[in-house]
C-alpha cells in the first residue's frame, strides 16, 4: 500500500475535482470510485482530521507498473561522469557541440561490438572507416586546421564520431570531426571505465533485453551544453578551445545517397 499525504487546505479541493467519479458513503467516510478502471483501485478519504490519499492493492498487475531498474529504459538511464585525461577534451568537445547544436542524443544505449563495428563501416554506418580526415583531398573535405602546440603538432586525422559507434544511435548520420590519434586513444579509457564501473551491458539483439544498457554521460566540463546556451550554435559565434580551432567549422556527415562526405558545420 502506498500512502501520500496532502495538505489540509487542498483536501476539499481535491475531493471536488473528482467529478468523473461516483461517490458513496459508509460510516461517515466518503469514498470515490473511478468507474473507468476495471478494479476498485483507490479510495480518497475526505473526513475532518484525516488527510491522506490511500491506494489499495489491486490484483491486476497491468494497472500499476513498477519503476524500471536503472539502466533498463531510456527514461531511467545510468548516469555517470567521465574522467577527462587531456587531449580527449577535444573529442568530448565535438560530442557536446553535436548534442547542443545538432540535436544528437545525450541518453544512449550500448550495443555489441559487432554492431559497433558495423556502425563505423560505409554500408550501414558513419563511414569513419574510410579515414576521411587522413585523406581530405580524396574525399573532397576542406583543408585541416593548423596543428597546435597543445597537441604536440600532431595532425587532425582521426575521425571522432558522435553519436558513439558503440551505441544504438551511432552509425548513419553520425557527426564526424578530425581529431588527433591521442584524442581518440585517451577517450577510450574513460568510456571503458564508465561501462565497466557501472556494469553497463550491450543491448541483446537476440533476447531483446535492455537490462542496464541505457546510459547518460554527465558532462560538468561542457558548460554551454549544461546551460543550454544556444548562442554558441550561431554561425557568427566562434568557440575556440585550447586546440585553437572551432570544431563546428570542421564537422561532416557521410551522405549515403550521394556517397560523399558533406559539410554540416556552421
């Protein structure tokens, strides 16, 4: 039985609002029954000095469903922070921009390694496997930004993709931005730690089980996203990090119909 107290000043108002019910009286207590439900689910006791709403047990379990376990549904994901190690800040900056300005999801569902590999391929995925930023001229992609001392002047040739290939929303239409190999390698560790520490499981495509497969990375470092500051999405606004370029100016998506990488930045 679940009991919820209501303030006395709202007691009579609550009783009057039950216009859709039929009432009857027994032993000076007024009961209200919702005729639209298949069972007598709840009784509202409206009597001086007694201010509770009492929900009575029902035999039909389909009427009342328990809250899902954490990680089992999109509405109740595992929430965890990631550790920023250094150059992976660039990769996560791409992710934050993709969520804030491109509508990519913040809540994701982990998938199997087999599906993650497909999400990186050309036929069903993001085409990150083509290594487009290591072959910019071949794929008609704009010139790379200048290297920076922050990244030891390493080239921006590795494709950061968001939504992650390891999630159900990864693959086709993933945002791609060129980052350093170090950025990618350093990002792998905190993601692996997040999955392991929170016992995150891949969605089971055979049994259709979603147990502990949904997660959300809380991003305290992503100030604009947390504040929902849409001004940074404006074409006239540059947001430049320590790497000395705006990731939004180098974002691409693979167009499967045209079979080419297309610019989707500012």
